[in-house]
C-alpha cells in the first residue's frame, strides 16, 4: 500500500515522463486489443451451436470438360432427402433457400419492417437449435404459409405473445399471407447464418418453382447434415457415391463431360476455417502484435531512460533495507498503475471512436467485446504487464548501493538502442505494407471492367408485374434528370448463374458459361460495352437470338471448325433449350468483368434480349446526385406503392465489392501512423538522454572548432547505424506479408524495388529529421554552460 501511495504521488513528477508512457501505451493497447478482439470474434463463428463437430455443410464439386474444377455451397433441393434416407450415419439433414426479394415484410395494418428471411424445412432446428419462446419449430415449419420469427422481430410487433397468430406478407408478394406460428431466440452475430424469419419450406410453391425434391438443376438450396458421433468419414464418402449412383443419371452426366461430387465441409470451416478469413485473421493478429510490441518496447525504453535520474532513489531504498525482490515488486506495482491508467485511456478512446471502429472492422464494439473475448483480452493484458514490468524491474533492482554516494553513469545505452531497433523494424514494416495495399487497392478500383457504370443507378423490381415494370420504365425515362433507362436480369459486379453450351447435332455439352440472362434494348449503349462483331438485338427483341462475349467466340472455336466466325451460328443452351430450341448468335461483345478482382467469374458470358422489362431497372442520369436519385425514387414510390423502392449507385456498389481491401488498407494506415508516432516518441526520448549524457563531449568538440552540422552529424550518424538495417528488415518482412495477402488476387498491381526503396527512404528521412530537430538545441548551446561544473 505504501508503494502504491508513493507511485500515485510521483505520477506527475518532473522527469518521469509518466504521461507520455501512459499515452503511448494506452493508444497501442486501444488499437491492439480491438484487433485481437476482431480476430477472436472471427474465429468463434458458429461455436455456440451444440455438437458443432457433427455438423457439415454439403458442397458440390464439379468439373466440366477441361475446365478447372469448381465448388459451390448451392445444391439441389433433393440432396437433404437423400442424406436422410440413404446415408446411415445421418442423424438429420436440412436445407434452406432465400427469397429473391426477402428483405421487408408488411403487417395487415400496412406497417413495413426489415428482416432477413429464409425458407427452411421442418428438420432445420434439429441441426441448428435455438431456444423457443413460443411454438414448436418442427410443427410450424411443416405447415404451409407459416413462419417463425426471432424475438427481436417479435418485440417490434408488440411482444412474442402478441406477434404469434398475426398475418404478414413479404414485399413483392402481396396477397400471399403468412401466419406467425412461433418465436425463437435471435441468433448471435458470430455465425455465418443470417436470418430472423423462417418461412416453412412447404410454402415454396407459392413463391417460386418447387425444386425441393429435384436432384439436377435449380441449385438454389444450401444443405446441412448432422452425423452421428464417431462417424467414419471414409464410410460416409462410400455411401455418398452409392447415393449418387442411385439418385442421379451418372452415365448421362459423364456423357456430357461433367464430373460431379459432394463434399462435407465442417461447420467451423465454413467461415472461420475459410482461406480468406484465416488469412485476414493472421494478418490482423500480426498487426496487433506489431502494435502492442511497439507500445510495450517504447514503455520499457522510457522507463530505462530514467535509470540514471532514479538511481539514487533506488540506492537509498537499499540503504534502508530494501532487497532486490522489494525493488522488483515496487517496479511491478508502478507498471500495474501505469497499465491501469493506460487501459482507462484505451477504453475512453474505444468508446469515443466506436463509430470509426465499426466502419474499419465492420462490427459493433459491443459485439467484439463480449464475455468470452474479455477473458482473452485479460490474458493479453497480463502478458503486457509482465513484459513491461519484469525487464525494468530487473534493471532497477541491480542498481548498486554505492549509487547513493556517487554519480551513477550506467545508462543502459545498448538496451535503448536494441529497443529502438525493434521499433524501427515495426515502422518500416507498416510503411511498406501500407504502400503495397494502397497500390493494389487503387489498381483494383481503377482497373478497366469493360463497361462504364458512371452516372448509372439501379433499382430492384422483382415481384412487380410486367405491365407495371414497363410503365415505370416509361415514366422514369421522361424525367428531365434521366438520360436513358433500361433493364437487366443481372448486375455485373454480383456474378452470374451458369449454363452449358452444346450444338444442335450433338447433345454433348462443350463448356459452361456465365449466363447474364436478359437485357433491355439500349443496355449495351448505356453500359458502353463495345460490339466487336455482328449486331445488337433487334429493337423489340428476338426470343431465339443470343449475344456472346469475345472469350466465348474464341473458346467455341476449340470445339468446332467455324472458319467464318460465330455470327449466324446456332447453339443449344441448357435451361433455355429445354424444349430443344436453338439460339442464333447475332453479335459478339468485348469481354467484361463479371464480379470483382479476386471474386471474378472468368467464364465466357452470354446475354439474351428482354422482351419484357427484367428484374433490375437501370437509370443513367445526366448528373447523378442525391436530388436526381430522390426524384426517381419519389416517382417509383407513387407508381409502385406496394414495393419497397431503393436506388443504388452502380459505381458505388461496384467499389463496395472491394470494401474488405479498403478496410484492411485503413487498418494498416492507422496502425502504421500510431506505430510511427510511438516510435518517434521513443526516438526523441532517447535523443534527449544522449544529449544530456554527451553534453560535455559536445561542448568540448565545439570549443575545438566543431560546427553545428558536425554536432548534428554526431547524433544522426548514431541513429542511422540502427535505423537503416532495421528499416531493411521491416521492409523485407512487409514484402513477404504483402505477397501472401496479394495471393487472393489473380490480377496484381506492379510494385517495383525502386518503390520499396523510396518508401524506406521516406521513413528514414522522417527519423533523421526528428533526431536533427531534437539535437539542434545541443548543437547551438553555449559550451561554457555545459563545462562550468568541471
């Protein structure tokens, strides 16, 4: 207690630099702990479900001809039934699908609510159980036109008891009334599943084609299976092969050149174990370690810098009987007080900047700092305490008693240089890593997509009948703010469904394409997609015409001998040619990017002419502004009062596909700035100590004719010897980490060795400038003042 009182009284004592210690450690802890909490959160996905080690997601693995194999978590509806009936090790199997427009629902009094809606079968809660507040989930999900809602939705409707029995309808499906039959406890945030309303699978025929017992095609379902404890996966794989031979026309599948298999992915691996999340967790963990290490080492550096000034204090304590363990204990208590103050500062910073943290990590602070993660963070704080306290405590406890009676000159300079060396490594690491990330991000957002989304907005119109869609297009096209209007079935940055290509005289599928389905008459002009061969669709559309990409025209020539090109040739397209109808290629357009870099669909693509307006209305404005978008939204709300209307900027949504890279860029930027600031604090403190230690030396040099530049060079050269190798090591480490991060992108920005060198030089110059500015005082001081005590 006495040590504690002494330490509290000395918090603001001159020369201790306690405020700087607490500030640098607090800022480092704030960012480091938030990053660690994010890593823990990402690695805890789905662990709240019981018996998670027995739950698997069924994924399709397929290969068409000589194409690369692909995997998909979308399967046919009958697969869950097959697992329940044919795989003996199965305890239960279930599947769900999403509604094309399942984001809002309406109550009978016309109130609109937002919700994440899925459609699942009656076995869903056998695999993913949740506490039920009202109702039996198996019974409710077995009844047509019944739904389960979360307690969060129920609260908005007046409570669980009031909500049950109410009638609702989904946006775009007015007249298809659903009855609320039960209320379940909401899902926590750390799950790959996103829903707060479940419609019974028995209702599917009211909303779409019923493919719940289908085995080929209509792969819109996500299937899960729960196996018995101790199940042999080799045995399950054998039974899956038997199930395929029993349920699927395997001979016909092989005949068309398709290889089809089913994979079981453990529940933990769906999100936490995925390659992307594991890599990001590793990178964020590395950033957190670098930040915390820099903050801790800077704290230790500041404490060691006070070694000379506090030597008599420690020696006097020893004169009064304090042993080395007593001194160590006192230093640990001092570290504990500093750490507590730093944690308070970190908590304040996290609270104040919680909005920024949410945008950086895409998660609320209250979610990241939960009961489980707090234990992990407490463990990190214990490690920080031990590292920050033991090393200074050991050095202070070794101060001899004689220091009380003579000047103590031991300054632990090599300890300080070693700590600065590590801090410089961290600064160089962050600087180079940030450079690479910025270059790659700028490359992705500025890369040519093959189309121009400038001044274009879109609006989703599923659930609206064709007459109203056409009227909406006509009315919007008349607005003064609008340059032109069209429609499309697909948004290019989202990706595309697939279909197979064959010839009329040969039913063997040649290859798979990205099917963009239907586009309006002026779609190509609006998107500025060049036509390189042939022509556009006829003005009012032709049901038997198709346009193909350049890559399609090139790829099909590997299968057929069309020396005169593809224009006018007839092909079969699965799904579209189910009745045997052929399609004539009328034009070839330049290759366009479908998806985004790192998520790109590289298959050749095709488009059809829309005889009626497609699901997405696309509007090109003379000038895309909030006011012009509001004018279109207001008009559509009047025309379509039963439809939830929301306009989105096409270009903004395209850029949003790179939001993960943008967030990582910002995380490294903030981490780098904080590391550099902490590093400079330590550097300035070290330079100040060196000025005091060498002030008589510098005075004598000046008396002997040394200039100001000679004195500055003395300090700058001293730091350069450790800064240069440290920055090289940090830059090399960053280059290795950056190359690992860049592996997720098939197209990479070019970063030359010269660029790396320039980045290192900039950081090096910042360090030298800081030293020069700090040591300038020593260079201009009157030497007589420094040596008058001699």
